[in-house]
C-alpha cells in the first residue's frame, strides 16, 4: 500500500473518459479536496474508472455525471452521481454481482460484460471500504465509496515478480 490522492485518481478517470462523455453529450465533472488514502493505485484507478464509465454508459443523452471527493475526520468519500436511467429497486441488491446486468438488451449498445461493478465491489473490499447505493428509476444513481480513516493497513507477504509487486500473496492486517 502507498499514499494516494483519491482526488487525483478521480481527475485522471474523468480526463480519460471525457471523449466518451462528449460523444454522448454528457457533462462530466469532478470536484472536491485532496484526499490521501492508503491503497494500491492501479486497483483504485480501475475502481474509479469503472464507476464513472458505468455512470456514462447508463445515462441519458445530455445527462450529467458528477464525481466528488470529500474528506472528514473519520472518512474519505468518493461519490459518483448521474441523472440517468436509474436502477429499479428489485435489481439494486444484485448490481455488484459478477456478470449481473439489469437490462440484458443494453449489452449490444454499451459493450459491457457485467463485470464493472463487481470489480468496484472487490476493489472497495480490498481497501476496507464500503459501498453505498442510492438510485431512483428515471432520475439517476449515486454510488459512494466510503473509506474509513481508522487503523493502519499493512502488507504482509507481498512478493516481487519481475520487479512488480504481486498482490495475490498479500495478507492484509489492520493494527
């Protein structure tokens, strides 16, 4: 784990997805304050990218996606909110499952596999964060990743493979 600025990760994801949002005429914005958390940067980058990508894919034309990073004494919160299609209540408990799709007919249009939010869930769990979901069909969806600031996370058993850290052997421990 290393110290990572979650706002910088969010800004990078928004910048990478700007052309996709522009194609759909979606206004994509990021705001907040510098938020240093302990984490694995590539995993956090993938998590934020997938949240933003989903918010764009399942939005309406000329919709909005707002990414916010907030800091308090107890938490760091990453919120991705859109004013798109929303998720029906009966599907909300399952959207973080692998391969689960609310509307399978959208697969051809969006090109998704149903893995994006599962990756988000596992990335959050890896960082001892929790997910909060709020969605109303026809009005939009808000997903918040909440990182608690208590405890220090350490790595044990990480090994280097070809100069890169292999995270498959990591045992996480909060002390």
